[in-house]
């Protein structure tokens, strides 16, 4: 087994933008990605701009996009975890993050 790596990102797409090539070049690594939020803020501006009417539907769509993107770089060697805090509110739970 190769190295074990953890990527912590606020919400889906940050890991792809920030570490997509890095992940693709590390086929020997077992990678876990931890998102601290569900990717959908209470303010529905982004959700509505993307054609969604609810926070939940927008969060689910972002998760599906993430799964499809990661399949291109890592297949089944990348594990996904999330804390499910509302996007843009992760900072309110820093004590829980540390624990």
C-alpha cells in the first residue's frame, strides 16, 4: 500500500480545483477527501442561478458532480467524507471540527 493522504476542503469542487492534478498523479495513494460543508449556503442565489429551488437539491447536485469528477482522477481509491454543515457556516463549528 502507498501513502495515505487527507484533503480537507470547505465544499465540493474545492478539492478538484485545488488538488485535481495532484490526486491524479498520486495513484499510489489512498486519498480521503473531507468536506466541512454540504456545499449549499442558506442564501439560494447560487442554487437558483444553477436552476435549483432548494438548498437540499443544490447540495445533492454538487455531490453528484463531485462523484463524477473524482471518478475521472481516482476511481474507487478516493473516499469521501463530509461533516454536512451549511455552506458558509463551517466557521461556526470550529470546536467540533477539531474534536
